[in-house]
C-alpha cells in the first residue's frame, strides 16, 4: 500500500510534502510530484502538509482519480520520454533531483492557468 498524488498537484507542486517525507520518496517530474510506491513507508506525513489536498492513501482515492495509482507507479517502472531506462528505485529524491519529465497521462493534461 502507498500514498498517491492526484491531479490536484498538476502545475501546483507546493513541495511541502517533499520536505516532510522521512523516506525521501517524493520525486519531482516536470509538472507534478510522484511518490515511489517501493520507497514509501505509509506514514502519511506528506498528506498532512499537502497545501493542494492532492495526496490520498491508495484505498481512499476518489473514483475520478484512480488512474493516478497506476500512473504514479508508472513514473518509476516505465521508460519516460527522453530517458533510456526506467527510474526504478533510485534511493532518494533529494540525491536524484528533479527528473524534468512526466508520464504521458500528466503530459497530456491541459496546463493550469
């Protein structure tokens, strides 16, 4: 089980969750943040500080946000545009830094004004 970042984070990325995460498992794409399901320790600290109310425990995702469960995992398991291998579990977002790309689902979403 893991926490998931929903569409409410797209083009917002306040990043308070990144600072609060004790597992350093929240990675930065180009337009949204992603929680690595293999590194998340299910503590919920990220959800408590999310200014956009964009983080849900996976079983609490609203129906219209369910696609983000698989999409969040895909950020780490699929080859993203401009990369030559899946991200996998790099062992810490701070060390890796911003990834700079998003999954096709996020990239196809209209930009927020």
